C-alpha cells in the first residue's frame, strides 16, 4: 500500500499543473501521480493549436473572448464559469512561462497570436504546431525537480475506493479514499490510500476508433467516477474535429489543426467545389460542429469517404514555418501541400461533458476532484471553442490547488481491504477483448456519430447490452489486465453517451439528432 496526501490520476496538463503547484506550496506533503503509459503520453501532448488567452488589449478584450465562447456553447455555457476562466488566462500564462514553456514570438518579441474557428480575434498563443507537447515538456521538467512528487508510469488505476468497498461502520458515505492500481509490468494490484484524489484522465476518443486522440483516451476517469456514483453530465456533446487526416485503416488519426483553416485553407469536395460557404457565412472559420456536420452532409450526399483541405494557394514557406509537423506528416503520406489537396474526414476529438465539478473542481463525492477533459465544468456548454481546453485545465488545476491550500483535508483513517482476485484466472480470451472492442467502436461510429437519430440510438442500446454482459462475465472470471479494464471503461462511457443522447430533445452545439425539430444543417 502507498499512503499519500494527494493522488493524481493522469499526467497531462491538468494533473501535472496541480501536482507542481501543490508540491511547491507544501514540500512536506506527498503527491503520487499514476499514469498508465509513459509519463509524457497524454492528450495534452497532441494538442496542436494552442491556448486561447486575451493578450492584445487594443484589438481584443475579455468581453469578446467570453462572447465567442458563449456563441460556440450554444446557450448551454455557465456564464460565470466562462468569465472566470477567460479572465484568469493571462495569470496562468505567466506561470507556464516561469516553468519554462516557450511560445512563438514575432520579430519584435511579442507573442505571435493565431486565430481559429469561432474566434473573432487573434488570441491563440502557440509553439509552432506542437503547443501541447511543449507545455507537457516544461511541466514534466518541473515535476522531476520536486522531491515530494512520486511519478508512477505504466500504472493503471482500476477503480476508485469508496465507502462501498469498506466494511467499517464509521466510514463516510459518498467519499473517495484513493484507488486500486495495477502495476502493468508486474501484474501486481495495490492500494493507494489518499486524503484527496484528483482525476485528470483526459478524453474518450478511442470509444469511436476514428479519433485524433492517442490510444490511451479510453475514458477511464469518467467510467471510474460513474461506477463510484459521482454525477456525470452532458456526455452527448462529443466534439468531432472536422479535419483529421484520412487514413484507410482508421484508428488514431493525425489532426490537421483548425489553425490551418485560420491560416486560409479551403475545404473542397472531390469535384473541387468549395462547399462550406453554402452552410455558414463564416465559411471555413465556422465553429467545429457546423463544419463537421457540413462535411458529414457532403459525404452522405456523395458517398465519398473524405473531403479535401486545399492549401495550394497559401504562402508555402510561411506554412512550413507555422506548421512544420503537419507539413512533414503530409509528406510522409506522399502529400505535397504545395500541389496536393489533403484528404480529411471528421474524427472524434473532444468531450464537452464529463464528471460534473463546481468552480473548485469538486465532484459530487467527498475528497474526489477532477480537472481537464474528463470534466463538465460549464465552460464549453454544447460545443467547445477552439483552444479553450488547455486554458480550462490550467485554470481549474489552479482552483483545485487554491482550495487545497486553504482546506486541510482530514487524514484517511479507514481500513481498506486488499484487492481480491480469488477464483480468477489469467484470461486467454484476448480475441474476445479485441472483437468486442472493434464491435463497440463500429457501433459508436455508425449509430452514435456526428448525426444521430432515435432509432439508431435505441438499436445501439440493445447491441451495447450484449457486449456489456459478455465483458462483465469475462471481468468477473479473469485476472485484471489493462486492455480488459479499458474495454470495460469504454462500455460505461458508450452507455452514458447513448443514454444522455436519448434524453436530449433539442439540437444544441455539437449534438445533432435528425429526429429533433430544430434542424441546423441540410
């Protein structure tokens, strides 16, 4: 057993920011970070665009950024949360700079600001087209300098420990006491007992198969919170990125950043027709839900597998400077953007809902906090404004740190039982796991994708029940493996997305059901 003051599950911008702040403030307190892959593998690492922060006070203002966020959120944002997050931006940027993160500047030394879909002004700070990677690098460097942080890579959090695991009559109801953790290299499962637990586990992209997320994005934190009876909300709002590089094989897709459209690229169909102005006056700079639904509509009309992003009219030298990673990736795929169009397709990209938290990052369970993409804060509403996600993670990590610095949490004094795997065997049914995973992903893509309808959603419920029963039986009989736990988590997440989709009776932002009356695209 490990006993710690703070358990952080996840090593992206959300988890690392909190860990650094709390470890700096309280050097005598212990922080344990559990992450299921290498320490730098997270959704943060793949965030290309940047961080939306108001810095140019002449052209821009907090008011404009707030308005853009509210428009994108389509009436479902919490205005007080939007105001808080936007106004905190410049202070949180100062901290990133102190920790050594680098951002692009112009010849005069001022930050080079980008513009993305849904933004009325240039306000995206970035590091070329690998902003998330640069922030992750800076944070991990700082983490390694702090002796009171213990980082456990290749460790998988199986389940949160709550009162339901503990027989002690004095145990508090609806309280989290840490987590059961699997050492993936040895297969050993141990307890991490914590006074406070933070879920910072990222997104759910792998549930759809075709995704811009890394393969680790299996919704683990949301599923654990759901099983622990924490409130999970707005799961129907899955944002699809309009322009992932088309890959015949499917799987994890390379993202062609929204900033490329901000830079002036056009969307065209196979015949070369620039179709997006037919759907929205903002054309390629319309919000992601509009662009994704427009592409989906074009593909359904034509039967084509993808559309194209045309950069051939742009200044190629400037393009290479701004987007070196994208340029090189296209070349790897035999696409020379100077002469060739880039084949693109929408892919699952970001979840706007998740574990419900208040402004302090508190969930509906005592001693359980959550931060980053796994949460529903009220910032994004029905649709996230581009580059607001890294900003949200920074602000909420800071708020959770502030709460902890003012409220000393009571030490956990309960007897936590050891993980019980009596009667289980090492599964030889890997084929069953892979088969059910592929079936789940196909189900979500075909029945619960960009455009949904009630008949397909109800079919999805029935098919998911069959997969759920098969996997739960396997889980009860087998020794725990990461792939089995991930599949179980993805089934929980799929259940939440489908059922909360059926509950929503109007189209909002990223949610579109053709049976609802208020049709947006067509």
